[in-house]
């Protein structure tokens, strides 16, 4: 092997590797989010489509998704992004759980169902509409409606992680 080949061949491998890394960084963020090369996103306020869902609760859930995407990706929040998220809160159910011997509930399970519409303008094949459901248990001695803020914060954290994983996490 000539001296030229000894220097050129390893340099070519390094060049190809670097080119691959630069190209792949434009599609995946450092946090592992699959952004399809997009740099912006938008989240419309969630629609409260169930009679027990307050407008404040729907707003808090949409804020939780905005915060999650900003924390776990390099995308910028704009009014009309390349990746858009919209949702309807279609379910809010309170059920007794952990029924005691005297037929009283030990806790109430609050379940929220959200239908998320995800539009990827960079790669329309990744666009989807999907239902997400999460629950939290509240001790039966606490009032559901006076604890709504805490419940929505916890549910927002759980739902936003599920939504992120399903759309940008490529799970």
C-alpha cells in the first residue's frame, strides 16, 4: 500500500462519518426527539369536549404539552409551526376504587381521555390522530373539584409525556 492510500483511506472514513453525523443531527434532536428536520412547533389550546372538563383544565393540559416539547426538544414554539398539535379532552371520569368492607371508597380514580391530532408538515406520513388516557387516584376524603389544579398538573405531566413519546419520541 502506498503512503497516499494509508493517509487517504482513513480520512475518507472520517469524512463519511462526520457527514452522516451532521445530516442525522438535523433530523434528531440531542434529546432523541424525531423532528423530521423541523425547527418549529405549535400547540393550539385543547378543546374541552366533555361537560365535566373546565376550560382552565383544558388550557393547563395544552400548556403541559407545550412545556414538555420545549424541555425535551430543540423545537421553537411559534404560532403556526411545521409540527402542529391540537386536542380535544373527550373524557373525564370519576370512579370509586379500593372499596372498603363497609362499602365506602378508599379513593376516587380520575381518568382523563384526550384525542390528539398531530400534523407533521415536513413528513405527512408521520401525522396522526390518537387517543390518550391517564388516571390518578385521589383519597376519598378529598374533594375532586377543589383538588382539580393538582390533579390536572399530575395528569398533564403524564399525558404530555405519552403524547411526546408517541409523536416525537418515535415509540
